[in-house]
């Protein structure tokens, strides 16, 4: 199928090559092999633009290769891990604020962001500070990264300055893998290219548990979400959020229906794993759904893609009329940022069925737990 070489869902023709079975990125010796030069992972033309060394990224085979507490991909999470993270989230949430503020007292966390972020960066920063940690924010616009410093050297510098864990957002898939390997520090993946956003999948899961009536103390199992269908609609091709949710939710018993036009949803998205279907008709997807998760159109990644936005709005926008026609009361979700009037209307985003603000709140709660876990602290 055309698009296999240029789409983000798969860089290769087999699961092993694109890391679906054994890791987030296949072993590579050249930039072109892992998509940094002209492939699907980024729009950068050279490794140097990302500060990555040619051939530096290789397959993340097991969590044991990295510092305990690292979270690089949802593939590394067992159901026991998910249960532990959700339970820790609840324990921290129930603590008095003064007690919680001592959990990571005198610990140092670096936030390293190569891409713009509001929700993820701010929630990680506020989560760390609410636990008593000291944080430092490094962005590509206000550091030596702008002068061409590599990701490796930036990570080693942060380690030398006393950082005990690093939260990384990077435009290239595999950036967190490289950083974890060269620094030996716990690394939390806050989004890498079009590859993974594991903390988003976890906060989305907790939002569903709360809003669908399971509760935060629900027992995590392979059947926890049996009977729940999550329709993820929009720019699946470029979405690390879609990939992470599609790889996590079916392991808990949910069905995931991916919906969108071929330009934004290639057929090879089915290779993300079992429990995933593709439905091109948005109304049919909504008719089956328990949760409608909308994704924005990532205009910054659409170069070379022929997409009629007016036609897209007509066929795939979640508006009040479509919501009212759904056979059941849907839970509406969106990872943000929202493009009001494109993938979703304001009335739906702000309506009673929307859990969008709740997702932001859960982001703070879940990321507290991930930081505590990363630093190996008992709470």
C-alpha cells in the first residue's frame, strides 16, 4: 500500500521491524533507517537537527535495560505495572497536601522539552513541585540546544548538574530511548515524535475509569474494560496519543475503533495490535462507541498530504447533532490542544458529556505517581 514508507504508524513492513512486538523503534545504523532524514517520524532532514548521533537509537527490548522507574513506551508496562501506577496515583491524591509536599523533598527533576507543550509540561512541573521536588526546565529555544548541542550531551550535562530523573519530549521517535541509555537516569517519555505518549494513555485510562463508573479502586485486569468501545477519530497517522491508547486499552479488554480518512488513517494501523478495528464512517463508529476520543489535525505534519478540510469537517467533526444521534450517551475525550470548529465544536467540548478538563486534572494526578515511581520512593 502506498504510504507505508511515509506514514508514522509503521516504518517497516513487519511488526519486528517497526517495534510493535519488541520495542518502540527498530534497530538502526543510519538516520534514514529510522526515519530522521526523510521518513515518517519527523520532518527534519538530518540527524544533527535533532542532536542525535547517526545510529544511536536502537531497539528498546526490555525495561530492564534502563534505570528502574523509566517509562519509555506502554509496551513496557505489564498489567501489574498499570495497577501499581493507578494505585499510587490514588494514594498520593488522598494524601494531605502538606504530607504530599514531603514525598520528593530535596530531589531534582529536569524537564527537557524540544517541542511546545502546555498540558504535559505544566502538569509534570506542577506535579513535581506539589511533591516537594526541585525542577529545572530546559527547552530547545532557551538553551545550548539552539546552538546545536546533541541530546546526548544535554542529558549528560543535566546529570552532571544533579538531575536525578529527566522528563523528555522530543520530535524524534526514540529520543527517550537514547537519553535513558546514555545517562543511566530514569527517563519519562513525555511524547516522542509520532511514536509514544505513555503518560497520556494512563491518564486517559484513569479518566475513563472515573467517568464510566468503574472508580479509581477498580481491579486492573485483562477484562476490566470488557464491553467498552473507544472510537479514536482524527489524525491517527501522526498521533502518538492514538498509538499509545490503541496499544494499552485492548490489553484491559476494551475494543478500539480507529476512524478517519485514508490520508490520516492507513490500513497498516491495524498492526498496532489485537482488539483494533478501522471504521471509515464516523457515524457508524459513534453508533458502536462508549467513548469518543477526538484528535486534532496536526497541520504541522501534513506536508505532502492532500486533505480537504471542508470535507473533513463534514464527515468527521463531532458536533451537537452527531452527539445527539448516538444511541447511547457518549463520553467525549480529547488530549488537546483542541481546534474548535474543526474536529470538535465548542458546544460539545464544553458540554456535560465532555471529560476534556477532567483529562487535564488526571494528567496532574497520574504524573505525580510516575515521578515518585521514577525516583523509587515509597509513598
